[in-house]
C-alpha cells in the first residue's frame, strides 16, 4: 500500500513536471529569442545564446516606434477599464438589489451580449464608427471595446455584490445614507477584491484585442501594441528578434499582474463567469 | 419587508431602472444594433463606398459555391471539437493531479496558469516563431533529441498546419479549463469521498459517483463558452497561418476579415452571419446554464 502511494506520487510529479515544461518552454523561447543576435536566431539556433544583446529591443523601440503603440494600448485599456467599471457597477448593483420586473430579461440580454462574438460585430461596428467619424481614433476603439468589457464586468460584479450582506447597507441607510451613498460608501469598498479582479479582466481584454483594432485603425500613430506587432509580421522580412522583444514587453507586465493577483482572479472566475 | 422599501416605496423601481440605463443604452447601440445591422448587410451587395441593394440570399448562394467557405466550415468544426476534447482531457487530468495534498502545489498551479495570463496575440506570435523551420524551437528540440531528425515546416504544409494551430490553441486555452475544474473540485466536501471510501468504492467508482456529478455543470458551461470562443477566435489562425497554406486552416472569422479587406462588405457579413444558427444554439444553451448556476 505504501509502495503504491509512493509510485502514485512519482507519477503525479512526473506528469505535472512535463506539463510545466511544456507550459514554460514557449515563454522561455520568447525571452531567449528576444535576447539573441540575428545570426543566432536564424543560422545556429540553440537553447542558450552565446551572446546576449538588447539590440532587438533598441530596434523595436527606436525604429518601429513601439513605445507609442504601448502608450496607445495603455490609454485605451485604462479608459475602457474606468468606463466599464463605473457603468457596470451601478448596473450590477441594480440587478442584485432590486427585484424589478425585467430583471431576468435584462440579465439574459447582458449574457447574450457577453457571448456575442466580436467576429460577428466587427463589420457593422466599423461601418458605425465610420459614420460617427470615430473610424481611425482611439476614442472609437474605446467605444467598441465596451461591447465585450461591459457585459463581462456587469456579470462578474453581480457575483461579488451578491456576497455583500444587505443588512450592512440597510444599517447605513438608517444612519442617513442614500441608496447611492450606500453603494459608494458600503458596497464598493467591501467589493474591492472583486473590483480589482474585474478591472484586471477588463484591462487585459482591451489590451489583448486585435481584430477590432485591425479593422478600425488605419494610421500608424494610432496603432496599439498587438497591431504594431501584427504589422511586423506582414512585412516581407520576418524580424523574429524585435518581434519577440515586443512580445516580452507587451506580456510580462500582465503576467506579473496575474501572478500577484492570482487569488482574486480564480475567485472571480468561480464567482462569476463559471458558476457550478 | 426591508427597511429600504419602507423608506423609498415605488420610487425605488425608478431608481433601479435609472441605474440600468447607461449599460442598456451602450449595449443597445454597440451590440444589439450592430447585430441586427450585420444580418441586414448580409442580404445586400454592399461594397466599400456603396451601400448596395437588397439581393436576398445572393451572398449565401455565392458562398455555398465557394470552396473556401466549405473549407472554413470544416476547419472550424475540426478546430472546435479537437480543442475542446484536448482541453477537457488536459484540464481535467491536471486539475485532478493538482487537487491532491502535494508539497509545492501552489507553485505548480501558478505555473500551469501561465498561458492564460499571456495575451493571445503574444502567445500565437511566439508559437509562430517556435514552429519555424529556421530558428524555430520545436524543430531544434526534435532534431537535437533525436525524436525526429528532419526539420519540418509545421505551418507551411497542409498536413501539419491544422494540428499546429490546434496545439497552440490548446496550449493557450487549457488553463481556463484547468482553473475552472480545479475550483469546482475544491468545492466538493471531503466527507463525500470518505463516505464512498467507507463503502469500499474504488478510485474509478469514486470518480464517477462523487467527482463527476459535482463538476459536470462546470464542465458543460466551460465547454459551451470554449466552443463559442474557439469558433470565433481570430488571433490563432491569423497570426499563425493567415488561413493558409491554400485554405488548409481558414476559419470563419479570418474568411470574414478577408472579405472585409477585399471591400466586399455584404459577402463578408454573410460569412459571419452564416455561422449564426449554430452559434445561437450554443449561446442560448450557455446563457441558460449560466443563469441557472446564478440562481442556485
């Protein structure tokens, strides 16, 4: 029996070890390629570079203007996060606290909106934005990103608000707070972990988006990070070094954020998007 | 009767709807209206610069005769089914292993979640580099270890392009399954397992009697969500192969984007609308399951 348990343990660690290696290898390859000289990337690929260089990063930032792309991404993702948190938190509060007649229908429509894919909406949205004169601008991008961020954050926040005890709010209102005051002073502060998780989900959703940006943004100065990298591979020569440098710059901050906030994220997942 | 209701009476209902107003207006303008508009445009011969005319099913007739469209149907089905099955198997298997009392378990869990934290566009660009015949990591590993001595152009030939796209999609997508299933596993009361063990149930019987019934709702919702997302994923195919070689990996969203690029808006809209019937079933099932989960 003891032997069997030991074998089980060895099997478990062996499988998990292989899985972790497969998960880590692309991350490793991304970082290592971004630090290699062209000759080492193309002619003598190896697991460990002979010479480490920051040339790829320099090239990406100086020649390709990638810093502007990153800045655009930061502006768009932050704006989307702030707007959707504001709009969706009052909506989610209403859904959770009031038993209005159309609550079920509205909840369902929000879910429909959440599951309506961008691939269906990108054509009409590009026509709509062109008509609103927002075609080639970051404002337009912020607006269309609300299509996926609003339903998701409303849905997730409902899960968090539901866990705030109603009695606390009622006590606050007896003490003279209005409904809105109770939301701002009591419910929101108690939901900070949830708001943080939703903010991260929303931010990353906007940060990662490619298709809508590809369709809407035509000028080089308004390109976001994914767009900048996308146009690196549609050129004739494929610059793997700078490309992987861009991949590192646009993913490491987010991966660190996820790592730090992991507990919130998993709870968020359990509380909202997937309820069992 | 809550204190709040006693204080606010029926003005409360008005307040409740007021709070829902911004989200309703934005979603009506940015989701519902474009949704209807996409369907309308798919019945016109709209091109860039010309709003076009109603041509009934003309675009759909045209698509039905286009080999690329049939290739997109086939590839999308293959991509969705293969990725779902693999992600379920890998996600469930790893979640069961990590759910044991193991030293280093938190670290393992974090490491396995990593692809989820990586932006999709980054993940698929990295895989594109890994698959390269020149400078790619996969060929290096296979030739250096002697597993496969020849250099393979994974994304460049029809036979390997689709499996390569699926493998990269599974790599990026399995953590969502892993995390969801793991969360469900951790909610199962240990007493249930104890009771099953006392009754003399084998590990296999315990899985089917205790584990599976507890995680089944999560698995169903995850399958529905993942199918919807995979059927509509653009980045994986676009960044890896752009649908090539010769339509071997073309999928609906990429085909629609190509239509848009060639400025034939009506046809492009018809491509994305063509998948609506199947999508509608998945979305309807998904929302029903998610609302039911919420009410419990």
